[in-house]
C-alpha cells in the first residue's frame, strides 16, 4: 500500500451528513500505512489460511454490550476451522489488518465512525477511529495479501435508488478487488434483483454454495437464483486461483444461505421490513444511516430473533471462508508443484 504523508498543525473536526467524525488528537507529520498484526503477518508469510473480517458488524451491526462477545466468537470460529482471523479497522487513523484483544474492545465501543473506502483518507488524515464496511475491508485486506473475506450481508442497490441513486460502494469496489467474499447474500432491506443485475454488469462472479437460490440474508432464499454453484470449498478455491491466472480484477461472491430451519420466520421478516421502511421514511433516515437503523428495528420488532439469526449466519460464513482459505493454499501448492 502506498504511503500517505500527512502534515498538519491544526486540530480538525469534520462533520458529514451521516456520521460525526470526532477529533482524536493533534495531527503530526507521519506515514500512514496498513499495520498487519504479528499473527496475521506470520500466517501470510507461511502461506497459512487467513480470513479477513469487517469491523462494521461489531461497531454498527450488533447491539452493545454483546457485540464484543460476538466479535470474539466470530474470530474463534475462524481459528477452530484452521484459519487466522484478520479483523480490519482503522484506529487513530491507522488501518489495521488483524486486531489484538484491546483493539477489538476499542472497536466494540461507542465512538466509531462507519468507514467505506471513500472515507479512509479522511480517517487517516484526521487520525480517527473507524469500523470498515465491506468495501473498505475488502480493499485493505487484499492489499495486505488476504485472499478470503467473510461477512454477513453485502450492501447493494437501495429500494428507492431510482429516486435517490443510492447504491452501496461495496459493488464497484468488489468489481475491482480480486478477493473471495463469503456472505449470506445482500441485506434483505435492499433491492436484491437490482443488486444482482448491477453485480452482473460490473463483472463480479456470483456463486451459490450448494444452492441455486441466492441467499436472502435473514431468510434462506431471496427469491433470486444464481448462475453458478459450488459443492465444496475446493471448487471455490479453484475458481479464485483461475481468476488470478486469467488476470481478472473482480471478486468472487459466494452466497451461503442459511438452512430453512435456522432462518428468520418469513412473515415476521416481511412485517418487520415493512414497518421499518415506513418509520425510516417518516424520520427521513437515508443513506449510510439506513441499514443500521433497519437492523436495530428488526432487533426490536423480532424480540431479538433477528440478532440470533444475524450472528448465526456470520459464524457459518466465517467457517466456510476458513475452509476456502485452506483450500486456496492447497490449490496454489498443486499448481506450483510445491
């Protein structure tokens, strides 16, 4: 990652339309580059499996104080499945790939901006703390050499995009970032058919894991289909290696649907979504603030059931991502004859 020289003498507080970026400390002249934790660096150097994890799930997707315990569970699942977890965040303006226990607790605290890729220069320049979205996590992880990333649900095209032009930065970022992303589809409060069309236009490969149905985040089935399926981690790893050999720039999105027995009740889901969108419209909540608002609304309306489903789907995605990361190493070794 290229170095960014930051020189400034005045303390700055920046305020955007959706988040408040609070001052951390007086700025000094320094080099800003990603810091890879010793454990992640050691795993990458040895060619061992590593799975990137986004921090927005911790800071903005799960309620406090249980979000910290969930973060530890997520990392533990990666380790239990043979991979080194690499949670990505920005702390004091410094991008981190891999966090220690104190840093993870810091991310789970109250004062974390939500950082997409466009926000990284702001956070770095002003020395801010921030949790990284899918877009920011994918870019920082891939630059550090991490090939596989697990998340909950992707961002996408918002339901009123014809009026607002609100489309997540996740989509163009995935179009230019050669990484495997394991997810439970697109967050179900978004326009799933339009998002899949946009991914196709951008040249992002979408693969269903053991299912022809595109995952519906809280639900097993979004009502949309996928063009390709894979039956095991080795097949997905082979796609990743082939993509690199072909010199193609985009991500491989792996849709990993929940079993029907573990999904949120569809009727409860639809009613919670309807009332949440209605309340958001009344309160004028849009843009980056909309998804956290709706996730919190789901949590209240479902008496915590949506939270249980959310954590469950993330854990399943991390486990699959760890197996894919191990398979990538095996496929690469087979190709090089090592």
